[in-house]
C-alpha cells in the first residue's frame, strides 16, 4: 500500500530529509526556501527527527556550521537560495574542497538587482564551478526522491562532494502534488548511516587528530583540483548507479537526462526544472497538430554534466534550442555553453539556439515555447540560427530591437 | 633528509595534515628576515622558547643545549619576547646598505 500525500515541493524536500535521518540541520530563512527548514524544525521539536537545528546569523554562518558538523561525521542538510546562496559562495568552495557530503536544497530564485523573489536559475549558476554537484528537479516527487539519492551520491567514497538539489522557486517549491512518501525502513536500507573513515575522510576525531582547511603550496594544489574534478567524473557514473538502484528498489528512476520523444526529432528543446513539463506538453501538441517532429531533453544532472547522454539524445537532430533561466552576461545562456562544449568534438552537430527565458519569474508558457520550437525547426531547415541570442517572452515594446 | 610528505601511495583527497611532522616537508626558514640567536651563557634551559615557538623550531638538542632549527624558523620573534632572562636576540639577516 503506497503512502501518497499531497505535498508542496518544499514539504516533499523536508519529508525526504526527515527520512534520510540527518543529524544536523543549519539554516537561515530566505523566501521561498523558508518553509523547508520550518518543517524540519517542527519535526525536530516534535521528536520525529533526532537532529540538532542550528539557526545561524547568516548564510555564511550556516555553511560554516554545516562544514563543522559534517567534519565530525554528521549527516548534514541545509536549504537556501538567491542572496543566501550568494552569501555562502566562499564556503561552498570550502565544503567541496574538504570533500564533505553536505546536501542543500536550492529553491531557485533570482539575484538582486532588480530585487525580486521569483524563479530563475541565476543563484545556482553562480555556484556552478564550486565543485558541488547540481541536480535540477521537475516535480515534487522528483524533489523528494532526489534528496535521498543525493545523500547516497554525495556520501559514496569515490565521490565525496556536496550536492545541491535545485527546485524552481514558487513554481515547484509552493505547488502541491501527490507524492509517494517512502517508508522509514525502506529508506534506511537504501541509505545507511554515514560512516566516515578517519584515515580517508575529513573527520575530526580526537583519537586521530588532523588539521583541516589549512594552506597548501603550489606544489600540490593543482593535484587536489584534479582529484575534485575526477570526483565529479566519478559522480556521473555514481549517479547513474544510485538512480538505477533507486529505480529497482522504489520503482522510479530519472536518469541524468530524460530524452522525451527525441529519437526521430528534427528539433529538440533542452531545459531544466519545471519548464520541462510545459515543453513536453507543447511537443505533444506540435506533433499531433502540426506534424512537427519535436522532442524535449531534460537536463537533470547539471554538474556533473551528462555529456554522453546529451550527445546520444541530441546529436541526431537538425536543431537544438537550449532554453535557460539564467544569463551569462556577454555570451548568452550558461547551459548553452555547456551543451556547445559537450558537442564540440561531435562529428555531426545540430544547429544550436541560445535562448534565454523565464528570468525573474517571467512565465514560460506554452505559446512562448511553441515559438521556440518553430524557430528551431526553421533553423534546422536553413542550417543557421536566426539570432545569436533568443530572448523568449521579452517585451520588445519596452526595450526595442 | 626528510622524504616527501605526500606520494602516490598516500596522496589524500583533500590536504588535511594528519601528523605534525607534515611541516617537515615545507621548509619555511627562507621567509625569515631576522634570526633568533641564543646566548648560551644567559640561557637557563627553562624551555619556554620550545613551548612558545609556533613552528616547533626550537629544540633541546642531544648536548642539552637549546638549538634553533633555522630550516623552519620564520623569524617571528616570539621566543625573544618570551625569554625570561633575555637570552635570545633577533639579528637582522641582511643589512640594507
């Protein structure tokens, strides 16, 4: 008998964290993340989760507390977004560099200026190169499942890097969907307690003292960078394995990407997060109403980047439109650059469209995605993209062009 | 001679220092601009310089004499400051002309 509940994205995250039996939660409130840690503090207060809740003075303090707690062998969770994530920036590199398997939910929200609390991926993109793994989820169930997968992925000995579970602020964090909440025993079997080893992990143990977080001369630093890079490479394989095992145990698997109707597609739309669901609907409609062969490629694992999966799913098409909720000023969409990098040595390359959409909570509706598909189909036929960067849903009456 | 602290066999995932001898691999004596010199006649061998030295660069040697390990002494001057009988003096390494 499946235990199905109507949960918001944030509640789904909190439930998964409870079932993951974390030892320490440290957080500072920021919209739209706050309710995740409010739920967790309630669980702790009611005795449903045996953990320490550390409210810090800022997100800088939060990540510091997470690093400290993880360094003594605790399973640690935190959640933040936007300015909060930006304030953690320096410590995010420390957490990854010390190879601490912290899991953090990021309810993606825009960065000031302009100040706003709505969804885009600018915040998490700022942490793209920190060494953290990043998984973008589409549904509340996926948010729930991914938290449990993330702990297993991060804590695996070959990987040992922290993971961000990214969910679209408000669009997913505050939308309720039916979610199958797993049984505690099942989760415990899948995700046993974190048991770091003092001879291998960063572990502060009075019986085996060590100094962590100190200086390192140039003679060794690049080697440690290489080890971190290699850990992400292994993380890609490990996420495949963890996802497969999750699927065998619980009946749901997501892959590193989801290729939706891509096999015969002339044009493929690449996206992350909730936009993917809308894009799948649009693809279905365009196929049935206009007879266009279009598909959607959902990027679930953004770091490590699923190079092989992207090549396999997208290189057979004529055009690929990468639709991003983030901007890299001076070039276009950050995800576009990643897709272009992945395809750089491919023998057959589709035309690539660099699209920016949904910034600062701008609605990405069916009509605007249908327009993107239309541009992609056209680009596939002509062999070139019409514009260097496509601004989807931009009000040209205000800015011209 | 100290052997390299890290080799292929023991290279860790992150630069944690697991024993204090770790600093043997990193000779920081060349950072020094002033050097401590001990006046043996004044020294009472109380050992406060050994305790206060942040780099473990002062040792009591086999002849029972206080000795500065100049490979590791950064020249901070804490020993001079702490010596109760003023037996340690900081000498400028290179005099500017």
